[in-house]
């Protein structure tokens, strides 16, 4: 196992330095894609929050890649861990023991979400899947088995304490309706303050407001500020949520601004960034003693990880098939075939034998597909593929003669969680299209390992001949 983790956090990097490496969601996805293209990199997981940016790489044995070499620049104050030390760091981090707010809860969710994002980007290899899973399991044990993890303080609760300590604060506007924004609004409302939270217009019907919290459209946030004494900004947006120019039109001006995201300059008002909020509400703790206390739990999780690796290496020495044939009910499920040539036709003819709702999208289609459409077995859309074609699809087959189109269909399908078979690149397949043999009410499916189509076809042929005999 060759795993390396590099990062910067509040302990050694300033807010300004962390801000340089606090990536928007599109920038995070671009970085993961860059990692996947880097020689020697098998997998990558990126954790980017207001307090830290960390990149964890799974590398080929003997490969040497500096994680921050994948960024546009390398930061000051970066730390790097490998193997056992990287695992110990990640487990302690997920437990909140390395957070600015000691033992806070939100980092555990953020670590889990980082792995989910890597899965969606196709950069979570088997090693990192287990590496992160065992670290999160250890973190959960730490939080349930150690006394200092109870009564945790979060950035949202810290914001509440700061607001209550400021004389005259009665009305508060919370900008942002994500996890931190909702937590802050809820804590402030429970403390007896009059709280309003911004919502994006297009999300009004999909966000549940905390009890006692009112809503205002995000576009109307400056108007709502005029009746408030405090503003809490807690969004994941890479853009400015408040600007000095717009504040010049607000009267009276709120006296307190709390920025729980990556801070910006706001002249003329009291602005507390996330570090200052933490200082105002966090309790002192002996982090060294705490880490020593949980070391046995983390070491046990590391032992489980190494046991898995040993078993994996032994299992890989045994011949095993890569893909499991799974039979499902086809009735009512929508299947999309992109392409109208020879391979797409073969796939469509096989699929038409089942109860799928079948659609083929291609500028030109074969005569066999024309006849299939005349029999009502397939719907033809004679045009290039459009992203909206994937709406409601259960399975997708990308079988055009254009590599860029097949790759785009595969990437979009994976992002949407749709199973996809790609005719010209097995590595992009979510499932391998099987060879099919029918015998009355019995269906036999054959599958190779992605590189043995001819062998699977020959086996299917022999079975058909045997059944006829």
C-alpha cells in the first residue's frame, strides 16, 4: 500500500493561505480529474473546508507524487503523512481531534462526503475506499467511547454564543441554507433570537426550515439586513455573499458579521472570521493527551486495514472473475442506446428481447433498427445525443464510433448513478454487456472480464449448439 496525504490547516496556515487553496466544487472536480490523469496515481480523495485542504493519493508501488504538485501552486506550512501516519492523522481528523473547534462533529460528515465525491469522480480506488472506511469507523468509535467527545461545540454553536454575547442583538440574518447555515439558524432561534435564513428561489420548495426560522429570498438579503443587528454567512459559494459597496446602501447597518465560510474583507464593520469565532467559544483541551488516549482505537483500525490488505493480496493470487452476472426484472425500466451502427444494433436487438422501454439516439441508424422501430420494439430519435436523454434511464449503452461522445455519455451516466456499458473502453463500463442464450423460458447470460468478448461469444455459440442437439 502506497498512500500519501498532504494538507494545510488552521494550525500552521493563515486564513489568507487557506483561502488560496479553498476550492469551489467545480475546481475540486477538476483537481480530481487531473489526479486521475497523473502517471502513478491510482486514486485520489480531496477534502476542502474552510479550515483545511487535504489531498490523499493512492499510488502505484514505487511511485512518488507530491499531492500539492497537482495544484497550481504549493502552500506554505503544508504537512505530509504516508501509510500508517496518514491513516492515524485521518482517523483523528475525522473524530474532530484536529479541528479548530476541538471534537466538533461536522468534520466527520465532511470526510465521508469527500469520499463520496471521489467515487462520483471515479477516483476512489479500492485502497482508498477501505482506507477511508476504516478511518471513519475508528473516528465513530472515538466519538462514542471517549468522554471528551460529548458536549461537542460546532461553528454554528460558536456563532450563537458570539451573537448572544453582543449587546443589542435580537434579529439575525443567516446567509446560506446548507448544513452549517441550518445548524446556525436553528441554534440562534432556540436561543430566543428572531432569525431569518436566505433561500435560493429555485430551492424554496426543497429546503426544510428549522423550527422558528423565517425565510427570505437570497436576492433580497441586503434588504433583510436593514432590520437585523447581526449577519451570519455560512455558504459553500466561491463568490462574495456580501460586498462593501452593497452594504453602503443598507441602513441601519448590522453591527456584527460572523463569517463561518472562508473570510473576506468588510471595512467599517466588526467581522469575525471562523478562527476568531472558534477562539470566542472553544474550550481548552490537551490535544496531545487526547490523541494518546485514542491511539489504541486507531491502532486497532489500522490492524484491520492491514489484515484486509494481506487478505486482498492472497485473494488476488487466486483466479477469480471480475464481474458478477445479475438478473433483474426488466419490466418498466428505461434503457438508452446511444449509436446506430453495427455494435449499437447488436446491443439493441438483444435488449429488445426483454421488457425494457428501449430508446435509440443516433443521427443515422441501421436497417435492422428501422425494422425494430416499425414493430414498436424501440423508439428512434434521429439526432445527436443530448444530456437530457439520460433522464429516467436505468441502463445506458454508449456504442457510437466517436470516442469523445462515448466518454461524455459514460461520465454523465456515472455522475447520475446510472449503469453504463461503453463499447470501446472497458474501464469506463459500469457493467459489461453479456452474451445471451435463450432456451424457452430460460435465459443464460455470459460475461467475460471486459477484454474477452470473443471468448464469451464463442462460449455462447457452443451452448446454443448444445441446446439444439
